[in-house]
C-alpha cells in the first residue's frame, strides 16, 4: 500500500506516538521471517546498488538510516528489509536517560520539516549492545552513533566516549561520534578545534589499538552541526584531519530558522527536513573544497526525494542518510532512491 494513502492516519498520532508505532511495526516485521520476507519483497528496488567502498567498508548501496530513528536498536531487522545499505543506531549514551520533557518532536507539515528537542532519550549502552550483538553481517553496514550523558560535564565527556568506543568497537562496522546535537546543553562546544582534538586523539588511538589487536578495522566518523561558521568549520576539519578520523557526517539538525510556513516554527530544537537541504548541501561543498575531497562525507540533511540524494552525491558526498524524508515520503523512499539510480562523478 502506498504510504501517502495512510499518512493522514499516522499524522493523527503525535510524532512520538507515530514513531513508536512504526518502530513496533518494524520490530514485528523483523521478528517473523515470513513477515520479513514480505516486507523485503514489497520494498525491493529493481536497482540494487551502486555498491560503494568508503573508509575501507563495502556498502551494498549508498542509502543509510540516519541516527536517532532507531536509538535502541529495536528495528534494525525491519529497517534492513526496507533496503537500507547502512543503519546508524543510537545516539546511545553510557547510562540510560529519559531525554527532555514531552512534547519534544514537532511536525511542520507545510514545510516538510521536523523540529526536535529529544535530548538523547535512550535505554543505555548495555541495552543497545544486547540488541545489536548479532546484527553485523546481515547484508547492511551497522553504525553506532555515540554521545555523552546529559549529566556528564564536558570536561569528563572523553570518559563517556571512550567507554562507548570500547563497548561498541566489537559490535559495529563504524562508530559515529556525535558532538553536534543541539539538545544536550554544551555538547556543540566540543566542536572547537581544541576540544575536538582533545576528544578525538585518544578515541582514535583507542580504535587504532583495538584494530591492531583484533585485525578488524572500524572507522571513526564525526557528525558535525550545520551551524558552524566558516572559521569554526575550518578548525573542526583540521582537528578531524590531524587526528586521523576517517570521515564526517554532514550534518546534524540546525538551530537556525530559514523562513517557514508552519506555526510551530518557533519551537526550540533542531530543524530537519526540506528547509535544511540547501544549507546542508552548501556545507558538504565547503567540506569537500577545504579537504580537497580527501575526507569521506556522509550526507544527512533534507533528503526528501531521489533528486535530493543525487544533489548530495553531486556535491561530493560518498553516502547519503535519510530521516525526515521517511516521515513525508514514507519507507518507499529508499526503494525510490535506489530505482532512481544514483550516479557518481557526473
Ligand atoms: C526526531 C529526531 C531525532 C534525532 N536524533 C538524533 C540522534 O539521536 N543523534 C543524531 O546524531 N542525530 C539525530 N537526529 C538527526 C538526524 O540523524 C539527521 O542528521 C537530521 O535529521 C538531518 O537529516 P534529515 O533532514 O534527513 O532528517 C535526529 C533527528 C530527528 C528528526
């Protein structure tokens, strides 16, 4: 059934109710192998691929599930059946935490956008580790997005990230360091060149040692905010390059407010979806220009249609991720992008 047919019903639920409902449906779809097979057949794209090798990993196709959707690793089997080439679970913090008071997610339907101020609600590292302990090797690349607990001061943030790196190194194909959520007070201050170097150097050393000890390579990527000034972006990229980080996710949500139609536009939080698209593409172009294209870029920001995904590839991204697009276009977005046939080096 076409998503647009039952979208009005989903929109009768609050965004969080709708989210829990879809995660439950994905869980159900993942639990029973016949149901998984039906979902896989329904959403199977005629075009598989293109396969992309990035950071030493083979991605079966360029389209990924962005972080924050499956924070606790509940729906990865169902998401894989929708055709995602990679799935980024989390953001996970060392200890479980409730996040900000509800309501904290807002649908800006007229703008095809969302504002969220979730604040990393999640069931903690042990829970996620248990949920994804057998998830690798199921035909998609598994990323784990890690963040610090709200109660951890920035001076102690490294302890949280180190703990999570150790825990999820064996369970993931890549690790994403989140220093760009606008909803954890002070988190974005970790993006200055100095703070990033102090954080990334020990994390990079930890991962290198683990790679050497195990013979497995697990790339580290950093997710940046789209609200950095040009100088701040330069500083952050220098830190990323100096510390041997393997790639960047451009970007998280924005705290800026381009002109918006919806009366929810002034809600506090990070804006995602269509109004983020151009700002995000511009940032990707800057990162490619400043790094001479040497640093792999994963695009996350405002991909609602296949053409939006192609725009990110044309700007120099190696891979794309979607989140808000699923709310407006539906789960068939992955299939649509794959059938569109993304082209590199046009
Ligand atoms: C409700 C919601 C929760 C999110 N939670 C997280 C999160 O926990 N960690 C993270 O790195 N990004 C999170 N994001 C940001 C998305 O991963 C993505 O980077 C951003 O929404 C831009 O992509 P989009 O325009 O395709 O949604 C969240 C986004 C939304 C809408």
